[in-house]
C-alpha cells in the first residue's frame, strides 16, 4: 500500500467520521422532537398507568433528564463502544443489532447480486441493438418494474409462489418446525431468501438496466470500439471485453449512492416477509418509541453507507487506472 493511498484513506475516514457525527446529532434532534416515549408506549400496552408510575419508568430508562444530557450520556457510552440498553426488549442494544444485522446483510447482498447481474445482462442486450424489439421489450420491462410498488410485488409473489403453488415459504428466515441441519439447513435458508431478495432487487434492477443500457450505447461511440470492430473482433467480445468495463463506472457510482435506499427498502420487504433483519427491528423500534434502539440502528446504517461509498471510490481505481487519488 503506497503512501498516497494511506493518506487518501485517512482523509476519507476523517470525513466519514464528521459526516457520521453530524448524522448522529440530526437523528437525535429529530427523534427528540417526536411525541411520546418508550414509557408511554409500555404503559399504554399495560392498559394505562398513573403519573407516578410513568415517572418511575422514565427514571428507569433515563428519560427523565433533559435532551442535551441524554445525548451526552449516549455519546459517552459510544466512546466505550456501548450502544446502551433497549427499554422495549430489556437487553443490550448492541446484542439486538448484532443479532439482526447478518440477516439484513444477507438479504441486501442477495438483492444487489440479482439486480447487478441481471441489470448488466439486460442492459447490454438492449444496448447492442438500440430500437430493436429486444431493446423495446427490455425497456418496457424495466419501466414496469420501476413503477410497481415493492410491497405489492412482494404480496403478489407470495400469493403465487407460496399460497397458490406452495413452492416457497411465505415468510421468516428458517423452518422452525423441522429445524433442518447441515445441507438441508442451507437449502431451507435459500428457499426463505428467494422471495424477499427478488422483491427487493426488482426496483434496483430496473434502474441498473436503464443505466447500463445508456452507458453502453455511449461507450459504443468511442474510437477504440470502432477500431476493435474494424479489426474483426466479434460483437460479443466487443460488448463484454471492450465496452462493458468502461460502461460499469456509472453503475458502480449508482450502487454506492443507493446503498442507503436499499436499507430503507429492506424495512418494507422485511415487514412483508417477516424477515428478522435490521429493517424490521427499526420498524418495531419506531412503533415502540424506543429512541435508544432506533438511534443506534441509524448510526450503524450511517457507518455502513459511509464504508460502502469508500469501497466504491476504491473500485474506481480498479476499473479505470487513469483516475488519480486526490
């Protein structure tokens, strides 16, 4: 690793730390302005409570101090790598997030893989013959995917493949009845992953298909592509060997930008398919006014997005050696 790369990484990490700190402050302010708290929700679920009991709950959860003091307490805990305690679940917030993070990463990874792979294939296929029947069909298909709400797609896929055909489970992450082991366990996880990952990937597949198509058409006009064709290089090799590498730059940029949107979409998909991930946990934290848990989830999500954008910038160096570190 050369010195310029080390300096670049340190500078980017410093910028990322400032961004994360700003996001943390903004999230805390917005959550503090929201009405209600965990004590009121828990008292309401118990059928009501007198003011004295509410005050005891607020004191127990640390909600009886002013907002600036709560924020300072939270930051001091962060300095010791402690995300605090969840009033709703009665356990460590760190334990909750670490337990829900792997399913979300699995869902996001599978969805991104499907969206990127199919987006590249469909985009290149459409761009090789602009205006053809194939191009028109792929463009119409991507437009329909882009315009269709994710929750409706998820419900329709569940209705067809789970209820009507009985091929795939309706929700969850594993079979809790049979509790399979070994290779059967992996197959069971894969069957549960199919519907939510496909649902989450379709919206991004539409965007990536259109983006790759436009980028490939633009690269086809470059002189080096015309030279390769003049030398008699096959169209397939021109498309995938010469054009695609340079056409991937906008796609890489878009993937980095949309990581946050992907995590936001996972909240809806995880709720529809009862997927035990971080998105569903965030939804439950909002419903229960668990400010500490929600603040920690948003913090972890912000760190993940910053890291993903750094990885995207490093991929630029791999895809295009002409890019210099600044």
